């Protein structure tokens, strides 16, 4: 097969690819999908990681704040006292 004979007379012939259009365009579609996913998947993963990290840091800060507030209470006031008459 010579490269000199590989031409298309018009756009319709190009789109039909000599009867091989489903295979050729399918291969291009799969290739483009893989390239797009190679860009989007790491972006989604890093975004999810940043969100999880932000939630974790927020929980840690809340835990630290509650720990310091409980330390400032006088001893013995962290439970309900029961007194008998």
C-alpha cells in the first residue's frame, strides 16, 4: 500500500474511511477518552484528597478546642454529681 494512494476526494469519503469508519473513529474516540481521563482522574483525586485533608484538619482543630475547654473547667465538674438529701 502506497501513501500516495491514501487520499480522500471529499469530506464524506474522509468520514467514511473507505468502509472502516467505525473502527477508525472508534479508535480515535477511545484514544481521546483515555487522554481526557488521564487529565481528569488525577485532578479529581487531588481535589478529593484536599477535601478530606481539610475535613481532617477541621476535626482535629475542633477536637483540640474541646480538649482545651474541658481542661479549663474545675476538677470534678465534668460529670453529673448526685447528692443524697
